[in-house]
C-alpha cells in the first residue's frame, strides 16, 4: 500500500508489491491476505477475532504501520482491521493495536534490508518464532488442529471445515500449500448526493483512488449527514484516556476487493478508526481499539 500527503491527511493507495515486502520484518501496510503480525506475542485469539454480532470468525481487511515519532515505546506500531464477511451478518468490525520499542525480542535494531531475499518460491509462515501456530485459512492464532494429521492449525471449526472442503481432505497427510482465503461479497450502495456527500466527493476528487486517509488527531471526512458519531459515542480507552481519530478507510477499497456479488454483503461508506490518545503502553500484547462505520445514505 503506497501513501501520499494532501494537507494534513496522508493518503493511502493500493499498489502491487512482491511477497517478501509483505513479511512482518518489512513492517508493511497491506490490504487483504493474511495479517503480517507485528509483535509475535499476545496475539488476539479466536474469541477476540470473532464477530461481536454473529460470532463467526472475522476476515482480515487491512493493516497500517503507524509508528509514533518521539515515542520510544512505539518505535514500531501497527493497527490491524478485521471485518465480518459471513452473510447475512457482514456487519462486525474490530481493530487491534500493537506497539514495540526499537530494541525488542522480534526484530533487529537496524532497519530491514531494501534488497530482496535470495530464496525463491516463498511460502507463508504458519508458525511464529514463539511457537504459536496460525490458522491455515486466515493467518490468525490457530489453537485447533486437524485430528487426522495434527499438522494443520485453525482458529475455529468454521475455518477447519472450509479448509477441509477446499482440499485438505485429500491432502491431509501431505504437506502442501495453504489455500488463500479472499475477502468477497463487497458491494457499494448507490445514494442520492446530499450536501455532505457532495463535499465528500469534492474533497477526494483530486485523488479519487485513495483507499485510506491517515491523520492522527485530525477530523475525519464523512460521506453522509447521517450517523456521525458524537463524543459520547466514542468509548474511552480502558486506560482512561480519550480515543482520538487516527485513520479512515474509504469506499474505493471495495473496488479492489471485488465487490461484485448480489445480496447482503460487507459494505461501508466510511470506516473511521479511533485509538487511545495516549497510545498506552501494552508490552508485546494487542489491545482492541474502536471502529465507527458510516454507510452511504439514500436521501430519496
């Protein structure tokens, strides 16, 4: 994911990247696939990555590398956004923050190399250095194992069943490539343009392909006059600090996620992510932050 700046907001765009650039040690910002976790300890488990509305496993949407200059404890800092893709729900959203000092247990003190690795035919790593295994389907923490081969790990019964149908049934006793799960069923509502929608369109018209706007502490831009959160709607961090706006996901991302299915599916106008104003210290763990979903409103 590439970036650029407009005013106070830094914009994000989708661009292709070689697989090695998407590894955790390269500190990527990326869309789809599997999360490239930052800290390898304290990952959110299956319960943390379940939809709060329907209980099904969430799908990884994107991650953003967002270190805080001047903060030694947040020299490396990542935000990980997940969404529900299971009809008829397709509504749950959860976002997690993780941060590390420059000297930590997972990465070298010096910046990563800009040169590609010598090896070819790279595969997805499904076990962290800590020994924790990751789900073959979504790349999240996988405490469950296949009772037949004891090699395949999963976050949930749903993903184990999905992988079984996708081919693990035939290749169970053999080592093979892990099937990639795609985010699908993304559709975009059409609506009549009200004043705020026109303002939104004007604001993004110079860079219409932007999929993300980043600006910690600035104001988001809303796509509709409906469902704009008030201060009371944004819960405080468990540490007691207020949460402030950090970034928003734009509707153009749906185009890259192949939003071409009919029927109920994941959809949004704006996804606004609010994080702890103090970016409170978490050691090597992940803490949940807050996502506000605003839909495009039909004013007809």
